[in-house]
C-alpha cells in the first residue's frame, strides 16, 4: 500500500478525549475513529490488525477441534426468556422491537442462541462432544464507555460454546480451550496468565480469566514467576488425549495467580518467586453445567436411551479489546511497537528523496518484493515527518532508502522494537524480514 494513496490519517497532537496510551495511539496512528459514544469505525490499518488477531484466534480454536460458524447479531427475546436472563441481564442489553412489535435484542453473548441451535440439531450422545465458535460483533450498553476500544459499547468478540454428555467430558473441553487460549496469546506476542475468576452474569462454577501484563493495566495482579518461563506453542500436548490435557492444565493452574479481588495473602506468602504488576483482562472461560440446557429443554438420548441434559461451557476472547491491550503492552513515547504476528504491515519503506531516480527505483524494487503487503511511504515531505510517522504506526521493520545508499543498492534497516539499525543490501534486508 502506498501511503500517499492510503487512508491512514496520522495526527501529531494528543486527542483530548484519550485517557490511556492505547486510545491515544490508536487515534494518532489512524487506526480508528469514533462515530458515537463507545462505537468506532476501523480504518484500513486498524482493520488489518483486527483481521490478523482474528486469524490467529481462529487457527488456535480450530487446532483443538472447535468448529467455526456465524450467528446473527440480532436475537429473539423469547430465547432469553426461556433461560431466565432477559430481565436479569440488566440495562447493558440493548432491547428493541421490529415493525410487528416483536421484542428483539442486540446480542451481548450467545449461550441461548447456540443452545437452541444444538437443540434443533443434536439428538444423541453419539453427536457429542461439540465445540462451536464464531467471531462476531457484540453490543453492551456501558454506562460510561471509556478507554477507546478497551471499554466500548460495540466490540468484536470470539465466543465459543461446548456441549458434552457429562461433567467429565465438559472438563476435557474446558482444558482444550485453556490450551487454545494460552497458545493464542503467546502467538500474539504477549504473556497472558489464567486466574480463577467470578462467573458474573454468565453463570457457572469453574471459571478463569486471562490477564495480559501491562504497566497501565486496570487490575493489580499477583503471580508466580514460573508463568514468565512457560512456552505453549512448542509444548507437546495432544488435545485429543485427556491425560495430556490434565497434565497441561495442572501445570498451568497450580502456580499462584490472582487479581486484587481474589488475592489470598496466606497462599501468596508461600510463593517463592513473587511477582506483582498490572494487568488487562482479554479473555474469560466458563463451565456452567446445565444452567442453560436445562431450562431451555435441551436433551439428547443417553447411552441407555434415557434423556440426558448436556453440560455446557462458554469461552470468550475480546478480539477488538486485544488491539488496545497489545498496544498497552507494547509501546513507547514515540508510538506503537507491533508484534510481528499482528502488525498491519510487516515493514514500511521510507523514500528519503522522492523523485530521485535511484531512490525511486530501489523503493519500487523493495515494494514489489512484498507484493503489496508492505507500506511504501512515497509522500513528498521531510524525512523527519516520515520517521515520526513510522515510529508512531509501529511497523516492525523500517527500510530507509536515501540517495547515497541507493547508488550502491544499500538501505538502512531499523528494527522498531529495539531501535537497532544496520546498513546492508536490499536483498539482505528482505531476507532478514521474511
């Protein structure tokens, strides 16, 4: 993408409405623009980040056997009345009526809808277990939306739902999701710690929330330093083997981890490698048994032919919230520092003298090598402004082309995360980046 033709409206000034770093930098870097209170339009660069996160989330869900689908944003109130949550959920639910006076709602979550879909489609224990997920926009009418996409009213969320014939099966599904989440966050370039959590309006009696460590986090967290050394992407865990999953789950959860709300001073005193910090919640998983399947009449034929009420769980990841959380965890005074896995562009090509034949030719050669995936700063402006925008937007790599280097086919390569610079041939620079 050529920056001169792109809708990436960077701004120098700090927006007055931005209270935290991620909100400030998302506005300044041209990722989003607010269209109403707590509601944002995602501009091209921001949309690329959102898609990259969603892709990683999807890949790790499918890797443990979850099936992708898509449910509508608008739901019938009748399903929520069957579960008993229509009146209990509170004013955060956006309620509306169609032209025929039928009560509808903009879904804040999908337990009821998917229970109904499974009720229509699954008849026997042989059809279980099932884990289904989608990535869809949600709406919760926050009293005071703030912090940009971190606490907005409309947000993109991955929500998954498991259905098992009994408690033992439900625990296996829960552990699969725990594994998928730990791998997801590691691929996103952040350290996420699972902490025992309250279940809230979702309900249930087994629950963990996932906290990303970030200096500007909303919660005080206490954790065992062992979490800092865990590697999940290369961990040999067979998600189809319940014994493997149990060993993995015990390894992950036996170390101390708690938010300030759940902090146990007596247990904390026994932790040898104590760490404290701030954290941001980006995911939450629940087991809630028959809380929804029972009142909604979901039954399947058991092994002996008698009706059995399936056990359920739900598993959420805030995809749009993750964009803000990643920035909170990865930024400096100059701007965003994107992890390679989610950056909107792997590199920016900076032409220091647009119109110079050598610079133009070498930049075009570099741009062609990326097949349109890189950002080419071909604007006719001073170098200082280009460097400032490159740091602000957080591209993992910067390829800087000036007249002196272009004459010999050399470029300056800068790594955004470390600030390290080196002069080398374009071919060598491309090899390092790819």
